[in-house]
C-alpha cells in the first residue's frame, strides 16, 4: 500500500452530509485581510467534497472568503494532483501542537462540491461507487 493509501482513512461520517477522509496534504490558502491579499501554507487534517479542515500557524477570521489549492500525491504518482476550490472559513480553533507554540484548526466550507476529490479518494481507498 502506498503512502497515501496508508495515510488515508475514512472518518465516521454518520450524521454528516459528506463522507470525510483523513488526509495530510499541503494546502495553499489565499484570502483578503485588511484590503491586502494574503497567502499561507497549511496542511489538511481531513477533507470531504463539501469542505476541509486544515492545520495552520496563522488564524483566519470566520466568514472570510478563501480560495485554496490542495496538493494530493501518492507513491505511484508522477506528480501531485492539484485540486482547487473556494469557500469560507466557518470555524477557527486554537490547538496546542506537539511542537512549541499554538496552531489553529481552520474549517473551510466549500461553495461548490469538490467532485474530482471524491472520485480520486474513492479510487484510492477502494470505495469507488458503481
């Protein structure tokens, strides 16, 4: 099983609108803050076709519109697959990390479903719909 297959686990999704996948991948987030365009590097904690949860060293205020690029790669992939989306920050939680300092969990709700993401993750996890 490749690195992505090992790291990818389906979360318990009962009571949720979309199935979640535990996935640690780089995510670049862009947003406007005080009329200035800002871009930060984060790491996903879990993803679904309706949104994602990322870990960041920088908090983004709730209701802030964002665009993002999620870079997913597997051991057999020649290069990463880049999945783009847009949405808004719906939750920000401070969390004490294993490393010194505090990081933030940022929940992003997508404006439109990320259908390519569902198809790719279902294929990798072996749960592709017929």
